[in-house]
């Protein structure tokens, strides 16, 4: 009777874009190499926090032609848009020069459509459950989930989302206020905001821009103050596409100050050639992982601490439709962007009184607002405390924070590095939480490439597992010796 071969099990924890992309690249094979199980409480895989949104003003912030699940098929999403006529119900999907910036939910639909055949065939299994615990057991990983079932896996890929924003300590006294919106990504978050409300937005990044666009779409006409420590706002895309400009890797850079000097030199040279800052930053982004690897950890920390706000403001560009809303709000005086931080906040009647400490100003500025919206971004330092199973893996020594404070520690093969300093080949980190090691790993093109890379690493490990599990074949003299020393071979 032929023995049925059991496939090794790969568990992917987190079914947002990163986890779904890893699963897809693992399962795209004529002959299954593993049982691929994705743990994701949401109804569909691939959308995650970014693309699981019904907000019509939330648009992808990269041209559709650069969004794809496949590094070698960059126009895959564009092909999907044409095939499905997915932009038909969108009144404003294109720029004046014909570049598509669809709603984020449309990209989520695209990912779901690519995964659908693999899910229906069983090549990928979607467990609609939250992972509660992961523990080592007899050389395997035992995963307990909220559905009451356990799964024993050979390999685990952690692809969870960023931790939720942390409420600034200065806002704790107003935590009970009905119009403190601590997480604007939650469904119905803007329902408490009236059209004439005075709004304070804490943070000036992409989420802040999304908030302004969403309020504008809802007819909000009250004044908005948006603050960040440096007063930087998200930038848009160039009017005319330009090729990346600058070389930052031919001569390796080992100091943060040298990197900044080289960027300034490139910006100056670009201006002399009639170019703006966009192609220079695009070159830094394209070469980002090589740049990062050449920097010692102490210099990476320096960049993360001092230069990241400036990098984020230029690197994370907003869709032209959103930029137009922001520009219009600034020009009309309805949106005021300040370099400031919150010194104190208190509830007085129905309103919130806030003392702002403006950068470069000696005195504080007191304002009264009806609403505060927090858009400070993920609390990266809290990632291992964001979910119980991550905390347990940290306690067991399997996971540690990366030395830059940007995510979870892993090596250049994406293998988790524990407290021993050693990498575990059966525990991998996928997606932006690996950027402390890999550098530029936030934009979707880079996340796609990294997902395909992690899938290749997992496949290589699966190959080694298969080799270890195969019985050794005996031949020639080895067969004779085996029979000579066995009871069956005697006589």
C-alpha cells in the first residue's frame, strides 16, 4: 500500500497585503510544496488596514502602473483595471495626463481576485481567526487561535500589521471626550464631526492628508489646524515623470552625515539640470536597501531618530486628487499647518482647550477646538506588546526588537533573531516590520519584492526539509554491507 506523503505546513500570521503576497508566491506552483495556512480575522485576504476601507477619498498614493503583486509583472494591476472596468463608478480616478490613482479598496479587490483561484483550489487556506499564541514544541511551532483550534506548523511567517497609533501623553486628560478620534482608520470615525466643528489634527503625514480629504468630501467647512513637530506636510508627485537621479551606492556611505551631504549635492546638481527634488529622492528610495546595509547600526539609529520625518514627508507622496484638496484648503485659510507640539489639553464644557508649544517660539499658544484627530502613525516601539502572541515570543526569547526601533529583528534572510543573537530559519518576518534590517520597505513595490523574497527563502527551507525527511538510499557495496549485517541477509 502506497504511503501518503504529508506536506509540511507553513503558517502565515497576518493576511494583509504582505502576508497574502507571501502566501500567493508560495502557492504559485504546479506541484504543491507545502500546506499554506493564513491566519487573518478579516473576511478577505490581501486588503489589510490599507486597502480594507470604504472611504471613497482614500486613494493609492502610487500610480496604478507601479502597483502589482508580481515584481516581474508591474502592469498587472493596470491590466486588472482595464479587464474589469473597475474605475467606471469613480468620478475622479485619473490625473489630467491620464495617470490612474484608484481608490484603495479597488486595489484590495485586485489582490482578492488574484488570490481567489488559490483559495478555491485549497492551495491557500484562510483561517478566519486571530492568533493567540505561538510556542515551540518538539521542533515545530504550535499555533493556538481564537477559533479554539491549534495548528502545528513547520515554518511560521509573521506578517502582522503595524501597531496602532499611541495616544500622546498630553492628550490623556481628554481621553473621555466624545470627539477625541484616537484612530481615524476605524469605520465611522468621522461620524462625530459636525460640518462647522473646529478640528485639531495631531500629525501631518499621509493619514492627516486622508483626514482632510475625507472631511472635505463630507462637506466639512470648519477651521482645521494640523500640527507636527517640524510642520512638514506630505508632498505630491511631480507634474512630469522624471527618471531617478543620483548614485548613492557606487561609493558605499557609512555615516548619516555623509548620506545627507551626498543627497544635498545631488539636489544641487539636479536643479542645475532643470530637475526638482523628486528624481533625487526616487534614486535614494530605489537604492535604499543597499544604502541601509552599508550603514552601521549606530548610523541607522541616527537617521531613524533625526532624518526620518523629513524622509517620510518627501517619500510618502499623496495622490494628486488629495493634494488638490489640501492645496485648496491651505489657500482658502481653512487649513493651517503648524510646527508645534501639545503642551497640555483639558476639557472645558463641550470644547477642548489645548496649549500648543510652537517650534522656535518662546510663548505657548492656546486654542479651543471641538475635535481632535490623532494621526501620529504607528507606535513602532510597541510592536512586541501589540499582540499577546508577540509578547509571548519575546518572553521566550524567539523575538526581539530591531536595533533601530523600527520593527522586529531579523537577518538578511528575513529570519527572526532572538535574544541569543541567532537567527531561526523556521521563523521569518515579512513586510514593513523587517525594515530595520532591510531599510526601504514601506512602499508597495518594495513590499511586493520582499514578499517574493521571503517566499523564496521559505521554499529553500522546504527543500531542505524534504531532503532531511527522505529515507537514505543504499546502493552498491553499502547495500551488501547492510544485508550482511542483518538477520535477513544471513545464510
